[in-house]
């Protein structure tokens, strides 16, 4: 249960950072969803290049990059 709460907190931070970097204005729920989804996308993309995360800072960076990718793709699909 604690790891689930930790994942939500890390996702919220990653989603907020990605929204800020990409100039996206969004609410807390969208930030959490972007961060958690971005974690999966980032882990997949970085895995294709042979990178793996081993600590919290690396996971946060990967989640932010993944969330930025999600925002970019979302903008292209829905505009």
C-alpha cells in the first residue's frame, strides 16, 4: 500500500514538472495521470535504449521524460 501511495506522489511530481516544462496548464488529477503514465512510457522508451532506473531520482527523470512524451503526443493527436 505504501508503494502505491509513493507511486502516486512521484507521479504527481513528475506530471507537474512535465506540465511546467511543456507549458501545459492542468489540474492535480491530470498531473498524477500524466506522471504515472509517463513513468510507463519513459521506462519503455529508456528500456529500448538499454537504460534501467535503480533509484528514485532516475525514476523521477524517466517519468518526467515519459510525461513530456505523452503531452507531446496528446497535442499532436488532439489538435
